[in-house]
C-alpha cells in the first residue's frame, strides 16, 4: 500500500503543529518561566523585559525617549538597575524637572543605571564597585541582610535573567554623583 505525497505532507504538517503546541504547553508549565513576575521572561532581552515590567513604566518610557532601548537590545551583557515607579515619584521635584527638561542629564542618569557585564545576586560582594556605562562607579554594600547601592538604593528584586543580561529592581533612582545637587 503506497502512501500518496499529499498524505505525507498532511502528516508532516500535523507533526509540526503538534510540536508547536507541545512547546507552548511546556513553556507555560515550566516553573522556570513562572517565577518571573511582571511578564518578564528569560527568553527576551533586557530592553524587552524592561518594557513589559509593571512597576517601572517611568524608566521604560525614559529609555525609549532617549533611544537607549535600541542599545539595550544589543549584544550585552548588561546589568540594569531599574528603579520602581515609586522611586521615580519619590525623586525630589528639582530632579524630576531636570530629567524632564534636560535630555543630557536624563541620558547620564539612565546610563548610570546600566553596567557592562552580567552580575547576578550571587556575584555581588560587600564593598564591590560596579563600573557603569555612564563612567562612574556604583558601590555595593550589605546592610542588615539587604543589598544596597550607593548607600541609598535597596535591591528589592533581583536576577531577572534575560538573553543579554540581568535586571534588578531598586527602591531608588541611582543618580550619578555629577548630577547630585
């Protein structure tokens, strides 16, 4: 009994469809994918994961506004310290005004939140200095069991792995020393 070419094509299409459905079910049921809040996924890059985060809309808007989303889609690896929306609203009014009016200051502040290299929480050490894309260092310290950046920005969530780096959520905006008034 010979099988027609048309029947073989239909069987092939059916197999491909089953593989696609099986892969989608695996992704949805895989605990590795379920541990990422805010719709972030390890199969996406840092730029896309920042965009889908739910508590960082100001930061996501700002990196788009100055064109850094394209940069963060790049090869990396990057470690990005993303301030929460609460962190933005807690900025002094003069800093919010500065970011809204001066694109150069905004660019400097955003680059200060990005480090070249992929640093997971397990890589951090008390007193460690991380060199930012902006050019200045961020100092990492341990206070009462929590990791703190520059003595004021607590890491509230860590190790959101992306294809080209890692994302941390912070309680405060990291401001480069040159912009602190």
